[in-house]
C-alpha cells in the first residue's frame, strides 16, 4: 500500500474506476481509504459516480464523517458508512459500499451469500445481514444518520462484508487492493451462486476448512500482482483511466509541496498506453 | 429543466440517446417532452430509432398528436400515447414508451412489477397493468387510435408508469431528467425482481413507508447531478453524443432567430471529449 | 429490394454482418439471397464466419447447391439448406440458418417457440420442429445431404421458420430485409419467452388474431427504414461495415462491365462515418 | 500446428488472448502447449493474466513443472496441472485450465455437463468430475502439489476435459487450435445446458452416435479455418492482439539466431489491421 498521500489519492481514484468498470459500482456506490498517516481521518470523493472520479475529487474527512475543509461540492449522503466502520474497526483500511446486480437478489430476498468456489472464499465464511427496518422502522433505506452507520458497523462486526436489506452491500479490507479484490470476487461468487440456484438447485457452501485456506488466495503475491494488472489493463483499454491529480488542490490538503505528474498506477499496460496515445 | 426551446430540443435528443445506451430503448420506443412555453404542444422525434436521433429530427405536435407543420418524414404511429397523456395529466412534462427486456417478462406474464430496492421506489408503489384486448379485442397491439391512447392514459391514472400487455411500458415524469431516471431505475428494479424470482423466489415489495420515502432519492440534488453526469459520460465514451441542431430547421419551429452552436449538455465530460477529439 | 447484382451482393454481405453483430450469427451460420434476375440460382458466401464476410466472398449457386464456377475456397457444408428451400418455396427470396443462444434451449429441449409479444409475431403463429434423427438416425447433425435438405424444407412447409433438434433454426423471408428483421425479432421473442419461463412461468402465446395483425409490424415502411438504419448504425459504430466489392471478381460472375465504388447501404449513418474517418 | 518454436510461442500467446476475449479465461486460468521438438517439455507463461500475455512471457518447463531456466518472475502456482497431464497423456499437445462462468455452476453443484447440441460434442460424451477433497481433505482448492496434479490427471483419464469441484475445468487437445475450439465450445454447451435447465427443464444428452459423429465438426478443415479467423478478428477488433516476441529473450530459450518480426497469426484480418492503424 502506498504511503504518500498523493499516491494513496491516485490509487483511490483508480480503485473507484476499476470497481465501476468491473460492474461492482454503477451510478452509485463509493470507495474510501483510511488516511495513510492519520488513522483518525479517511479519504473519499465528493458526491460523484465512481466511473468518473478524479484525484482532485478526493476529500478528507474526520471519522465523524465531517469534511476537514469546508466543501465546495455535494458530499455523499451516506458517508457515515465509512466513518462509522473506521471508528469501529482499527484493522480496516478501506471500505466499499455498492449495489452490484450480483448481490441485489440476496439483499432483496433476505437470503445469505455463502462461499461456493475457491476464489469466493475471499469474503469469508459468513456475511451478516443487516435490516435497517429492525432498528429504525420506515426510512428511505439510505444510511445517513450516525446511529444508522453505527448500527451497520455493529452488524458487520469482525466480518469482511455485510449485506444491507433492500439496499446493497458494504465490504472492508486491510488495504485498498485487498478491498478491490474482495469486492470483485464476492460479486463473482454471488453471481455463481445465483446461476447455480436458478439451474441446478441451492449449493452448499465450501467446507469451513476450505474457506479458511482458500480465503487468502487473492492475496498471494503472484495473484495480487496478476489481478491488479488485469483490471488496470481492462480499464485502460476502455480509455477510462483517471487523470492525474493537479498540484493546486492536492497541495493544501495533502501538504505536498509539489505534486509531480506521474502515472496513476504501476501497472499501466502497453495496450492501454497505445490506445491512449492514439 | 431548460426553458429555451433549442435547449429543450437538445436535451430531448440527448435523453433519447441516453435511454438507448442504457438499454431502455432499442430500435423502438420514443421519448417526448411538453413544449416549454406552450403546454398545449409537445416535442417528439420523427420516426427514428432513439439511438440516432438528432435535434433536427424533433418535431412539434398538438396534444391531438397532429404535427404543427406538414411533416416531410415518417412519424411514429404510436404518438397518441404522448398526446393523450399530456391531455390527461397536466403535471406530466415528459413521456417515455419502451419495450425494455427487463419489463417484457412482466408484460408477457401479466404479473406486477413492485419496488424491491430503494432506488426502484422511483416508479412508485403501484404500476397499473393495461390490456388493450379488454377494450379493443384483437389488434396489432400498437397504440395508434386516439381512443386507444385515451384508454392507456386512463389506466395510467395518477401513477408514474403503466405496463402494457404483450407490448411494453409507458413512463412519465415531472421533468425530462426525472423521466430518464425513473425509466432507468424502473428497469433496474424489474431486472432485480426477475433475478430474484429466478433464483430465490418471489420477493415482497418494500414497506409502503419505505417506498414513499425512498421514491424521491433519485431526485435529490446530489443524486440527480451524479446520475446525469454518469449517463452522459457513458454515452460520450461510446462516441454516441447527439450532434447539435442546425439553425435552419430549428429557427422556423422554435422561433429562435439565431441558433448558436453549443454543447448539447452541461455534463459533457473530459473523457468523452478526449475520445471525440481523436 | 435492390435489383442490380452488385447491389444485392453488397446488401448480402451487410446482412451477414448485421446478423452477426446483433447476436443471431456467431462463428457459424449463413445467410443467402435468391439471385435477383435468375430465380434458379442463389447467392451465398464461401465458408467464412458471417461477421467478416465481404462482397468478394459471395458465390453463385444453382438450386442443387453446386457452385456455378469452380470454387477456389471452402464452401459451407450445409448449403443444401438454402438450395432445397429455394426449390420448395418460390416465394422465398432469402434464407438464414443460425445457432443463436436465444433459440438453442428450445432446440435442445424440443419445446416450441411461440409469439409472446407484438414484434415477435414476425415469425408467425407456428414454428415447426424438425428432428433429423426421425428420418436419418444418428448423424453429425449437420444438414449436408440433399435428402436432408429436402426433409428440412418439407418440415418448414409454408412457415417462416423451423427449429432444428439439437442444432439451431432456419428462417426465410420474402426479401433480405424482411429476413433480417424476422431473424432478429424471432430471437428477441425467444429470449423474452425464456426469461418469462425462468422467472414467472410458461407464457401463453398471443391471441391468433393478434399474431396475424402484429405479424406485419416489422414490415411497415416507417418501421423497416427505422430498424435498418438502427442496425447499420450499430454495425458502423463498431467499425464493422463490410468493405465494397472489387470490380475484378464481381464482373465475371455478375456480368457488370464496371463496378463502381459505392456505399454498401443507403443508411450509412453520420456517426459511423465519423468513426471510420478517424 | 506450427513447428518452429517462435511460431508456437506466438500462437500460444494468441491462444491465451483468444480464450480470454471469448470469456473462457479471466484474471485467472492458463494455457500451455507441449514443446514442438522436445516432448519432455512444455511452454507456459509466467504468472500473468491470459488477456495480457506476450510471447516474451512464455517460459519452458520440464514435465515435472520445473522451469528450465531460473525464473525472474512469479510462476503459476498450479503449473503441475499441465506437467502431470503431459506426463500421463502422450497424445495431449495442449492444456487449458479455467474458471469460466459457464462451467462454474456445474463445478459448484457437482452435476455433469453433457453434450446438448452438435458443436458441444467437441468435449466428448463424458466429462469426469474430480473432487480434490476426496483424496486430500481440506485444501485451498488449488492444484499445487505433484500428487494433486497426478490425481487430477488420473481423473481426466482418456477424456478431453475434467470438471474440478468448486474450482473450474481442465481441457486438453491434440493441438493448440483443437484445444481452443474445444474450450470455447464446451463453455457454449454448458451455457446452453444451463439456460435450458433454468427455463425448460433438464435436457437429455445427444444420442451416443450423434456425439461420436458430431464430435469432430469443429476439426473439419472448413470449420477450423473459419473459427480461427473469427476469433482472431474479434480479438484484433478489440485492439488486443499480442505484440510480437523480442529476439533477445526468445533467442536463448528457443535457440533461434534471429527472430524476425512477423505477424503473430495468419488470420490477422483486414478489419483489425485498420483499427490498429488508427
């Protein structure tokens, strides 16, 4: 995980776009990362669709989800999801909230997602289910109030993801890349579980021991480098890599005296570059 | 909502293409908007697939669905859908008729679409079902006669959308952007409902209070600007933004003395521009 | 329908690519058209995937499916499908054989496709089912022998399409454009029927009167021009329009003294042109 | 099948990308080919996603899956799949391991894939099912140890493909092109079987005689040239053809004194070239 703030911001913009391009996020959803040097703050875009987020959109928040600087733009109404989880879970370095089509049937039916193949074990053996209605009655189903965010964080507990009734999912990671992998593979697992249900019947989960052992596959060094390059290549091939952050805006927030122009990720692949050069 | 006729026409061409690009419209379907200064007229393209509509294709109709000027091109056979709804519903400013794959199974099976997730509440708690056969017997299922259009408008009543047996759906909005959002989110809701049905069983609708509260999420300022930018960006990235309307044709209809060349929408995004420059 | 041979050939190459781009054809499948001035011959590509067919690939065959000139390339093993249908059906001007994903479940399960929405009526009320095994026992399921082709043509009878057990479908039309429309809309109907089956139960067909009346919607002038422009635009936007046929090869076969370079279809749209110019 | 090592390497990079572009491989999966002149060795990429593999990534392995030269990069953890199958099956010239969405429901439910249409017969009448748990208990489900690879090879036996419980499939071929065809058509068959199951009920397999006769369709000369051109064209149209291998790296391994720049495949099509020239 990068340690310089401008690098973290660039990676966060990239992660937003990767998750959008891979179908986890759409017009909605958001991804945050804990501040690399101040664990009492986190970084999150202004209210914008993940597919178009740029480094200059990234703002800094306290764990109460208040913007550190007076905002000039709309903020995500649901940013308490991020703040409340960072408060409750010191091990969490990145959070993603999404409404991916693969998880929605489970959120709508109130049925559990379980790991059904080796890569799907990345989400862990259990994904708790949170029903906002239990505690708060009729709402617009958004997680806006601090007490709603804290309730969600309690439901998440020590797990890696939580389903939200009629709404979507929230996923956490020990790093931004772990979060991206887990979010994508949890959706793939959900998709496979749905396809199996629709054609061959309800599948049993992996054996607990298999889930435990397979859970770290996506974090193996030869896997993590492979998947990140793959997702970056696909994003670049679509002409959708984020622009680099400008010095003006990044400087006051990040304290960097001079933001140099640099590629947003190591893995900028040959094919992508060729396309962007055209 | 823009108030200048040329702006409304540009936004209507854009809305057609957004709805096509997001999979609501295909070779068929049409979108109209009420005339911004004359509530007794509406604007609709000549008979053309929504994905290719240009501002110069937009014609002006009376609420009897007669073209204001003698047409030089084919007109949509089903334009009475629009005229009859504008006559019956003074609050409606925009109408979309479509055959989206997500709603067709419901139209074919005669089963209701119900709101199953927060964003899907944009269509309201109830979507009535209209069966042309009840009143008119065997037809080619198109809505062509004024009495067919009036029957459909009666079935719609005060709702936001109506399903049409073996045919498709018609959706209305208080503005063109509200219509676009509602059309897209209703399809997404239908898709999620179908996927749930096929794998996990028939889902119950949201609680009535949830539907009422969540129904306006897509109209929240920080949401509307986000979704519109998102859909425009996707359209532009596909190289499919509409050209701008020419002065010659727009002038006599709209009365504008001089139609200046201007971007068709505020949200023309950086990525899209870059691609079009190539 | 064009009457000049070079125009017919250009339209045939275009039809192949449209049907490939719209998902009816893939690596396999083929489309033919009856010779415009000699009803005892038909035009069909050499053995090549439809997505890449060029006018120069089109060869002339007798109705016995023998090439008029000694072929220099592989021929489709299944060309008897075309010859036998042209022999049996003087009203048929174009034939398409395909394995589209939308029809395959019906071919595999031996269950009928029925018209379930207005546009789907283009295929007619009944699509007969042909099982090669009934008459020929174990085969490789290809239609290669004249007697197999004749059996298929008998099964087709006076209908517009026939399903082939474990294999695919064959569709016919009174013109190439009618064939393209029918093939696409039959697949869309099959897709909607499948989605309904998987989620809401087996749908009844349209009322017979509705099927009769709605069956000609796709041939209405304001519809045919709209759909053809739409499909051409999509093909052009993908950079996949066929090149124009060279004079050298077309001349001996078609007898044209001078093949001028000309656009392959009237509907070459602005957007497509712009992309190809880049 | 090419006989020169540099040609084989180029074809292997191309095969990786074709299988990725056709949806058989994603971030994961790998394809190998036996060494053209030394049957005791095989060729496989360093650990990299198939969609981005270049000729320079291809390494040489002994049948014990040890790299011939000290590797400078991560290797696939599961390369024993390849080595153990080449050891057990002298007729096998190419191996593909994948987690395609079409086969995963069968791997998850423990249900057989059976040939349901003519082209699907390419995988043979029976695809055995291997459950790593039977012999090895709880694992991370990867095939990493030689004894795991040998167990998988035993389960494959003399068949053309084997399903792996909760994991994916491994497919073999008598040539790289046969392997590519079989992998793609087995996925298509699985997809059709799933769609049939979800909508119309469990389909019976083809008659055994049909499977035997139809099994070689994809290897007919007029079919093999057609499919290879088709897949290459689609890959090229997406701008995703592999670059050519550099002389420096290929030389020491392949022994070629001079690696000339040459097109990676015969079938580089006109359309693809045009796009890359832009």
